[in-house]
């Protein structure tokens, strides 16, 4: 909990403490007593006992169970976070990841003793190659942004091997925020180009910018406005003719699986966010997975090792990539997350993955059609898996997009993404995903319509929301600049 808000009347674990209360019993020590100073340097020894709470076990359980119920997650509510694809995580994925043969192995075991795990990784590589249209895949990157950086480092190595010093990465203004950041960390200068009046890449601006110093164009398709780049073949030609490469940000792959592939659009590198597209756990700092696929000319620069298959059918870790950019992740990636993604792919199969995308697109267009009469629609056309609205109409009544997001909490919904992408004023970005029923979508639509009507007829009600949450509205600026992180700020 951070910032300032109303304090809940539940006691903290320290306030529940009473002298003499015990929640555990340790067995008698079977180690011979010794002078602590002979085992631990005196400078590290405590001068007085730690000030720990003294509570019964049942109080601890109830306290932390109560706190856990305040967390919002995809398992207990609709989470239409645009661009983040917060879709349901099937529990069969969790069951597979906890199977003893997978969960109890160690990454440094001899290869012959982990053949099953290596086979899973190998098959996942092949599946992701097929889904993306790439020639080889590395599973090492731990997240989408990590995958971006990995792809850009391979692009950099590719150009350097050809004796070319290309310094710029072109990024549309509708791109994910991590794109320019990843370019900078990889040693490039990020150059922004605008969208045209239809929300797509401005081809004239791209032609003017693409040149001998262009290393790559980073593009999401469909883009962050939820619109498909109709001129993607022409975009690829412009970049390739300038000697640059095309990088695909796979954050929005939930709209195209089984329908089209980045490799067929002309992309040279692609990363996938398995926590978005393949339903693996999402948020809270990880673990994540951002595999990167490349076309043949970039294979020599892949991080090592890559899981390969011997002629006799066995699997091994292949380090024979002399021009590799090196290892980018300890061990071979987040194995448990990769395993969950593999189960997801197997569960659906090719036709099922296509249906995932079709249903995600159908749900988004259904919601856009229903909400369009009540909000400004900056790009009034068919969308893909997500769409953007603008709260400018409500702002005329003094109600900001932030206020409407806070009000949604009172209806039991997690708010959608707001104020992103940056090229839409008072932006509301909604992604329903394919895993939600029509009843859930209709309930959210009704809540959004009610809030829009409140903004017009009772704006103060929206501006002072939320009313039903444990902590009321925070001071947003104070929460980010002076977070209160000790236990006394909340129960």
C-alpha cells in the first residue's frame, strides 16, 4: 500500500501482538551449544531480540487471508487492461507445471537425466516458429521488454558483422513504451514517427526517416490502437530497401494467432509475451517469458544455448553459435512459464488458436459498438482485439478519464488502461480477451454506460469515487513520490 488514503479499521499484525502468545513450537536443538561469537562475527550478532509480533497461528492465517482477498486478479474479476491481455490462466497449465518430473529437476543436471524437459523446450521452440513464421527461436528472455532488447542486440550484431554502423531505430507514436526504452538500452537512438489520420503508420513520414542510418523499425501489428497495419507489406519494403530490419513487438499477437504470421508480413525478428498470448501468469514482477524468433540470417547471433535434437532422437543444449550475442538469462529461461505455454498450445491446437484470436476480435468489436454512443471514438472503424475510447466528452463536465477508472472499482471491475497510448487524449484502452462470456461483457458495458451518464448528470459522484474499496482515492502524485511502505500504513 502506498500514498495516503482512508485507514481501514482492521488491526495490523503488530497491533494484534500480545506478550506470550506463541504461534509455533520448534523441536529441541540437537546441535551442541557453542559460543555464538565463535560461529558468527561479533559485528553481525544482535544486541537485543528482534521486535517480532507475538501472535497465535490462527490470527496470522486470518490476517494474511484477509489481505489476500483484497488483491484483484483474473480469477476473481474482469480485467480489461488494454495492451496487457489479462486473460484467464487455465488450471491445467498449473497442474502440468507442478508435475514432479518437471518441478523437481535442476537445470544443471546432466542432459541425459532431463530429456523430457529438453523435449518440451524443443517442441515449444518449433511451435513458436510455426505460429510466428520464424526460422529459429530462443526461449531465454524473461519478459517482453527483455525480448525486445535481445532482438535489438541481434540486429545490432547483424549490422556490425556487415561493417555497417546504423544508429537509429524507428518507433511509431502508437508503439509500446518499452520500444524506445529497449532501443536506447541496446545503444540505438529511438526516432518517433507519427500516425496518420486513420491511426496507422504515416508512410510519408516513414519514407523520409528511413535511410542508411536506420537499424530497424519496431512495430506492433495490430498496433496499440487495436488497428491492423493494412500497408504492412509496403512498410516492410521501405525499411528493407533502406537496409534496415523489421522488428515485431508480439504484445498484440492475441489478435492474429492462426490467421496471419509476422514472418509472412516481412518481419525479421519477433518476440512473444507468453503471459499475454499463451495465458501464463502475469504481473507482480514475474516470472515471465518473452521468447524471440528470428529469420535465418539472424540465427548465428541467437543467445546460447538453443535446445537441439540429435539424429538419434535425443536432445541437447547447443552452444555452437560462434557469433552469438551471449547468454541473456540464467539457465535456459523460466522453465515453469515455458511449460505452461506449451500446455496452452497443446490444449488448443492450430484451429483452437485461430478461434482464440477470432473470439478476441469479436468481443472487442462488440464492446466498441455498444460503447461508441457514450464516448468519443477517435478511430471509428473495426478494431482487432482491443480498442480505444476518449473521455473528452466527459471532461467537458469536469470528469477525467482517471475519475471514471476509479468509479469502475465500485462496480467490481478492474479499470482498463488509461492515458495510453499517448496519441489519444483522455485515452481509455479496453481489451476484453476471448475468455470472457457475453454476460460479463454486458455487465461491464452497463457499468461504463452508467458512469458516462453520471459524468453528465452527477459529475461529483464520479470525481469522488471509489466508495466501496478498502482504501479510498489516493493522492496519486504523493503515492508515487513519497510511498509509505512500512506496515503501519495499512492493515
